[in-house]
C-alpha cells in the first residue's frame, strides 16, 4: 500500500501479485490491486479483481460499490 500511496501503481500491483501468490484467499489484496488497476484505467482487470473479492467475501464492506463497478466495467 505504501507504493500505491506514493503513486507507484506498477510497484504496488507487483506487491499485491506476490501477496496473492502467497495467499490466494486474501480478499484485501484483490481489493487493493483492483483499486490500483482502476487508478491506471485498467477497468476490466479491476472488475476481475473485485469479482474475486465478492467470491471470497460476499459480505465485503464495499460490496455494493464493487457490484456496481463490475456491472459497468465487467
């Protein structure tokens, strides 16, 4: 998240990729990577990550936003 906060989206995505490799059930890593993709304008990739979040945690606090995003960009 530190890289993302500094604007290093590619570095942040690489970190999230590694976190997901280590724990494929980490919904927050998918959420954060989705946000990074969204900031880069890569909406299909963001929608795919948000979809995975909803598979892992249908009760995710931002579920309504994620569902709307997927409908619009998925």
